[in-house]
């Protein structure tokens, strides 16, 4: 089994992030592979923990890739983005200043504003309204990370992703680039919990299964994180998986659901634990 040191210092606050369990996911990766591919980048937690020698990471959400591309090319730019918005946020009433930044983002989606919003919004729950696609998540109650500490975080991440190329594209295009001997890790939107989140409304799991089958047929190994169970295991959320597509499955306990806490407006969370299945094609 592959062993890596846990790396839980998130760059973005992100609901569904695998930061707490990334090292446990990686433990089931093959000992060797050519290029690592992550076509649903999200928070990038597994990428950062793995720190691969060669990697291609992508996502359909352009502002997210704008952040990671800037991080890989000039980390100082990312620090400036956050610092400027933090200064504006601290210059007046918090709710008003947060609304300023969110409104500017909604008028013209961009990585700089999204970076700050992901850290300032409630629990990293980046929610978009169905009717117009506008980000609607309110300000969180947590204190914001000081610029000096965030800058240190940027430096840590810049080292870990410096061998990665980033692209804005659909997962099918990204997975089609994987060659025999490569490894693909997929962490797609979960049908039971992430339909309100970016890009999740149009995602269809059967289409992903088709892309995985194509990868497997040409000698690409694929690992997939997928819904497991919720409410202390009492509700089975696992979707049906095509027979023969994967060789084995591992259950990973994730703890409490931040998205569910948001939906319950911070209410009592007893019995709201979540588990994932890690599906492996080899």
C-alpha cells in the first residue's frame, strides 16, 4: 500500500473536500504509475497530498482552474488576490463587504473573487441558484484566515502542485488523454447531496461509468469516490455500479456532513455521519 503523510491544510474551504481522508484514499493507489489525472479537481486535496511527479488536473469550473493555474505559475498573485479582498472585507460592515465581493463575482465570475468567497462563505458550501447560476451562499460565522497565514498556505501548496498542468475541460475530454499505465482519480458530484453545487445539475453518473470503462479497456487504472451511506450508515446512498467495472471497493468514514449542516441551518447534527465508497478498477 502507498503511504503518504496526511496533508490537511486546505487552500480553499470546500464542501465535499477529501482533505481529511486523502492519505487514506492514496493508500489504495498502485505503487507505481506514469501520469496522475484528476478530472474533478474541486479542492485539490488528493492531488496536494499525493504530490505526484507528473499530473494533469482539470475541472469544468473555469474560476477554480484560474486559481490553480495562477498558483502554479506565480503564487504571489494568489496572495495579492486574497489580500486585496480581505482588506476590503475588513474595511466596513462584514455582511455588506461580503455582499460586494459576491455581487462582483456574480456579475463576472473570476478566480480572484471566488478564492475569497470560498474561504469566507458558510463552510465552503459553494451553492449556485438554479434559476440564474448566481452564487448565493451567505457569509460564514468563522473568522477569516489572516493574510500572513494564508500566504504560508499558498507557499505550501505551490510546492505540492508544481509538477501539475491544469485545464478547464469536461471530465470526458480529460480522461480521454490518459494513457496506458496512468492513474485517474475521480471525485464527481454526489447525486444525493451535491445537486445544488456548481456543475452538479447536469452531471450524469452513467456517462462517467462509460468513460471509466474506456479507460480500463486501454490499460488506465481508475479510482472513484462515490456515495456510500449517510445517517450513521442507516441510509444506503450507494448508486448501482455496472458489474465488472471495478475489482474491489473500500469504505471510508468521512464524519459529519457540512452540506447537511448548512441545509439544516446549523441545527442538531446527531446521526448525520457520512461514508464513501472508494471503487478501484484493478
